[in-house]
């Protein structure tokens, strides 16, 4: 028994970061993803290892089912949420930014698109597109037939493709655009902001009812620029912004009088910012001081 327990623990540890990434991409919440890992571990400890042919597939199946259960309860939580809901930003290691596939799959821009899918569509999309898991394995995880999963995957991909950024942007290009934004932002330069914002930019800010934020998304370069300059103009505070890598992509951490005020993540298209995501809810800012390991692959 001890030997089985040891190998079960080893398997869980080997796949832990992968399972966390699966749960986080499905839920957009690190706290909930950690809970899913805990539930997966407890369920895994009761499994007869001799009956398990593919440990990774089995663990992914448990984590997916737990994530789906949680996603359904979260949708009720989000209905009661004050203002716009954004995913929880994670400080990520530089190697996440270098892995184009991973950086795109956990980017705030894509995570926001995933919010528009149904729970099952989101699970199927994440498992298929990000992790390359077979239709048969996904079918076992979501309780559908492989044929149904193929249809759901096709529908979800079409839905996401219509809403995701049209081209991949190299990290150094995104950083350059963010630097132009940072300069204009810190000097309250309205024209500088207009130069770097796409005409149809959307600004979404998440204060969770705790911090002030626009209750609805703001659309259009002029409105967004005026909102930013107006908001800063009213606040007579020492504001600093520092470059960082959030969810595998260049971002800014804002501090007011030395205290963390929020995280700004961006969606860049055609060398301009088409999406600006400002997370201010303090409950969502606990993961920007230490790196969260994310991966699309297991350690073995």
C-alpha cells in the first residue's frame, strides 16, 4: 500500500502545475484552481493505482470534472458581482512569455473571451486547444460522446476565433506599445494616449465593489483617454507604474503612495492597444508578488 501511495504522490506532483493551469484556464481564478487541486488530490488518493493506465489522463479528468462543478457555481457568484468581472492576474516567469502557445492561452485577452463560453464549451476548448488532449479523453472528462465533443470543440473554436486578437504580437512589440502608453499615462498626456489607443479600444476595470472602477466597459479611444486622464487628474497621489509579466504577457503594476493599486494588462493589435484590463479588486491581487508556475506539459 505504501508503495502505491508513494507513486500516486509522485504522479500528482509531476502533473501538479499542468493540473493547476487546466483549472486556472477554466476558472480564471487562482484561489478556485487551488481548491480544485485539493479536491483532485483527495479523490486521487482513493483511486486504486493498479486500475489506472494513464495517470495524466486520469488526473486531468478528475480536475476537469471538479472545475466544471465549480464553474457552474461561479457563474452564480459572478451574477452577484459588483461591476465587471476580470480574471485574477498572475505574475508569471519569463519562460512563460517565451512559450508563445502558453502565453496566448493564459493571456488576459483570451481569458476574457473564454468567459463568454458555456462551462462545457470552455472545458472542451481549453483541453483541446491549449493542451491538445484527444476528443476521446475530453469526452470521458466532460461526460459527452466523442462526436458531441468534436461538435462542441468546433463551435467553441469558431466563437473564440471571431473574438480573439487577429495576429500574435511579439513580446518586445507589446512591451514597446505598453511603454508608450505608460509615458502618456504618467504624464497625463491626452494626445499621447490617443496615439497609442486603437479607435475601438475597450477598457474594462474590476474593483469588485471594494475599489472604485467603471461599472461598465468604456469603448472608444477618446472616452478611454479622457477617463484615464480625468481619473488621474482627480487623484492627487504619487502614482508609479512598473513593468512586469502578467499571465505570460507584458503588463503594468500600479502603485499609489507605494501601495499596490492594481494591474493593467493589455491586448495589442496593429501596434495599438485594443483592450485595456485594469484589475483593482484587492482579493484578486494576491498573486502578483510571487511567480505562479504555469505549463501546458507535465514534468515527465
